[in-house]
């Protein structure tokens, strides 16, 4: 059950910026941060508040932005045809806010923001009966941020954008995050009074603060415990920086849950990944998407696991690559193994070096140890597949299936020409080419050319 529930709250997410400094065909807010877009990070934390609704204000690439999140989150689309500032953007969402008591305004490019921080702002806003509350932070390098100006009594007087700040105001180190909670009726009254008499000729949302104070409204700045949460992203360098900070947060979170992560600066763990207790993630490994790794596993070094499910007590050795695969408990994978989509490995399976498994089921305690390709195959329990074995599953037009029964032994360098079935307990001699049913038990050999010796034969020489 969700710990938050703000049924009288409407959230407005500002996602209309063009993000020119990203130099990308992809809208800024859709750039990836550890497996989720920046916008998805923000929306996930907002949905945790259980508000009455979420209005997404878009401009540049609006349809693309909305299409990326509409199936994942409950949002309504608001279009800002002209980008005339944050105040103007919020005005476009007025019709979506008419039934709310409070409006929370959040920027879509703040992937480090957490639901708990937003909840703290809302609680302070409601309990103090403030008309306007906003998150602020004290930072050593305030360049680029709007400064929070207070009077001698410490009461907020205004928020001045850096472009419009004088020399004294620029020395202030308390800055606005751009995240506001405002009583709905007051918000849109104030926005009608905001003008664009500033260096950018834009309608700034923070301009509502001095207007509210002139009317005797109560304005409160709520200091954030971690100033990094308000970091926005405008270019690739800032994107890298917030990704590093979020990765550190993710890694420290898993360490608290009993996971060991070696050389964490070399590791990537996406935010959707789940890890079990006593698991070890070694240097250079990447765990991507909705991957789940069970208890007491070893991963890497330099392994990649994407959108896969790994059960308990599994070893995934160096440079192995798993994608959309399932690995059963006590399995041993690699090094240099590749599990492609729909690879299903049962308990105790051994997949060795330079082995590729694709769209296949490998039964309990079976082994494919060396230099083999197994595709479109169902393999039983306790099988042993020799080095260099290949299932020839593609005829140039269609894929065909190979079935290998329990306890089969496939000799090295065997070619299984699908569709073909190998019976339980069958043994196939090394170097065989199998094109038809292999009877259960017994030994099967395909025809081999007679071994010959040519006396005095010489290798060709380079001309």
C-alpha cells in the first residue's frame, strides 16, 4: 500500500524545453538515466504521491514525449505552442487544475528528485497553511540558479533569476529548485499578473512570489536535505553527472541490502534491477533493464545481463552476455558465453566458454561446455554436449526445431540438421552429421570418409 495519498493535489510537469544544448534529435527529457528517461524518473516519483492528476506540459517533440510515457503513467497532455517561460507553461494547464486545492509544479529534467522530498514539501505546505511553498537549497556554486532573497527577518521576498540579478544578489547561495506547491486559486490569479519585463522577455513562474507577498500571502522556502536532487540537465556533461550521482545512490542502496559491488566506478546497475543478498558484482559488469539476480550469485567481471532473470547461487563468469534469458539455480555460465532471448536454463546447467544459446530450453544438470551453438532446441536433463556441436536450425527460409532427450551424449563437432530428434540416452559419435531420428540408447555414427595417408605430400608454398 502506498504511504502517500494527496487526492486534492494536481501535479504539473514542465517538459516543454527544447534542450538545444543536448544536440540531439531526441527530446531532452527522453534521454536515458540508468534505464529510464529523465521524464520517467520524475513521473515515477510523482505517481508515488497518488495525486488527483498529472498534467504534462510539452512543446518541442511533444507527441514523441507523450507517446513515450502514456502507457506507463497516468498523465494528460498539455501543449505549449510557444515557449514563453515557465509561468506561461503553467498557465496552459489551468483547465487541468480546476478541481484541485493545491498545485505541485515540477521540472521534467530532474531525475535525482525523490518522492520523499516532494512529500516533505507538501506536508510543510499543508501544515503551515502556506499559500506558496517551494524547495530551495544552499550550494557553494549557485551559478545558473535563481537566488532566494530574504529580508532581515529571514522572510522570503523574491526569487531573482541569475540573468536579472545584481551583483549583491548573485553572492547569495540559497537558490530555488524551480519546484513549487501553490494553492490553486491563488496560482492562476497571480500568473495573470506576471509580466515579461526581464532580459529574456519570458513569463517566469518565480515572479508569483513577490506578487503574492504584496497581497499578504504566506510564502515559505523549504530547504532540501540533498541539493543534488534539484539538479537539472541541459547538456551531455550534466547528463553524465546526474547519472554518476544516481548510480552512486543505487550502489549504496544495494550495499545496505547485503550486496558486494567491486570497483563500483566501473559498474552499471540500472534503477529497475533487483539483487539478492550475498551476491557479488565484479568490476566492469552491467546489469540492465528489469534484470533480477538472486541470492549468493557471482557476476563478472565484465559480464552484461540485460532484461534477464537469474535464480539463486548462479555463477556468471567473465565477459558473458545474457539478454532476455532465464538461468536456474546453481547454474554456471561462461566465461565468454552468450545467452540470447528465450534461453531457458534449468537448475545446475553448465554453459561453458564461447557457447551461444538461443530460444532453447536446457534441462536440469545438462552441460554445453565448449564452442557450441544451440538454437531452437529443447534439451532434456543430464545431457552432455561436446565441443563444437551445432544445431543447424535455419534452412535459409525457416527455423526448425531440435529435440534432445534425457541423458543424451553428443560427441564433439556434431552437426544436428533440424528438424531432428535425439532419443533418451542416445550417444552420437564425434564428427557426426545427423539428419534423421536418433534412436534412444545405443551409439549412432554418421558415415565418415576413410582415413587416408598420402606419402610425400607437400604443402603449397607462397608464390
